[in-house]
């Protein structure tokens, strides 16, 4: 590995030799419990710019030799920088499949850093793949935690998550049905309120005339009676319609209510973190 890093002409052969020696040591020479074997296999994958291979090998090395974690983390950090920059560049170049692959590798290399997860959430949101977007945005916010260095990324993740949940609601057929039911109910209620007010005024006007002993001309009386009867019927009909639709309103509301829970949770989390 050392020679491969310095001897460009022999690099490929030396890397192949390193892989052969390490693979044989782990699979045939019973060195699978030796952290050094996994550590140098991770170093081999670093030379190959293979993030997934390096991550797997380094994880095994750390599990077998926790005291080496700091040194291994330095290698993982260097690889993470390369991988996430490549992922962000692919995103900018609209190479989304490559971007997602690289960003997932970056997230595996540094699961406590929110940047890769935030970018993945934003990519999936742009593709209208809202479930995947929500998953990665949640991971981004969790990774950011209370670290002030990640405050901006946490705010972006929480805001995007709240916005995303509203989009999911707007496209849900159960919520759309509830909205139509509510609109119909509210329209009936508004019309009933208007009809009730007008009918109350008609009745008050009639009572006032009776109290004064006043009479309307026959034509006016006929018109008044028609209006009074029509308003009374409208009030009765609208009340009956509201009563008849009450079960549907309750059913549609009950069906939709659980779907709002993720949006409510997302906004509460946003407000708790950023009450301003």
C-alpha cells in the first residue's frame, strides 16, 4: 500500500497484490479477527476510492480495536469529504442516480453529519418521492441534534420536512375527500345562517305589523308570504341536509385525522427548535 501511493508506474499491480494478500489473510489464514487486516483492507479501499468497501472494512476494524477509532476516523473523514463533494457535484450536474449513490455512501461514512441526508431529502423532494424525502430529512435533523455547527442544516431539514408533509396531505385522496365534505358542510352552514337571519327578520316584521294592526296590500302580502314560506323551507331543508350529512362528516374527519399527525409533529418539532 505504501509503495502504491508513491510508485505511479507500479500502482495498479501493487494494489492488486495488497488486495490479494489481505483477502487471503482474512478468508484463508484465519485473520478475520485481526483488526490490522481489516484496517489495511480499509486503507486499500481508500486507495481505490471505494467508499462502501472502506466503510465496511473500517467498521470491522473499529469493532475489533476500539482504541484505533481516532486514527480510523481521520481516514473516514478524508474519504467522506471526497465522496460528499462528488455527490454534490453530481447533483449540480443533474446526475441524480450517481448523486444519490454517493450521498448514501457519505451518510454511511459519517452518520452523525447531516449534510448528506439533507441533500438526499432535497433530491427526493424534487422528484416528488415524498416518503423517501421525509425519511432522509428526518435523518438530517436527528444527525444535526443540538450541535450549533449544524444549526442551519437542522433548520433547513425541519422546515423542509414540515413543508413536505403539507404536500403529502394535499395529494392524499382521503384528505381531499374530507376537504370536499367539510366545504359542503360549511357552505350549508353559511347558507343556513343567512336564511335563518332573513327568516327571523321576516317573522319580526310580521309580528310588528300585527302588533300595530297594520296590513299589507294584497299583492305585497302574497309576495311576503311566498318569501316567508321559501325561507322557512330553505331553513328546514338545510337543517335536514346538515343532519343527514353529519355521519359522513364524522366518518371522513375520522379517516383523515390520523393523516395529519406527521404534519403536526413536523411543525411542532420546527417550532420547538425555532420558536421565533
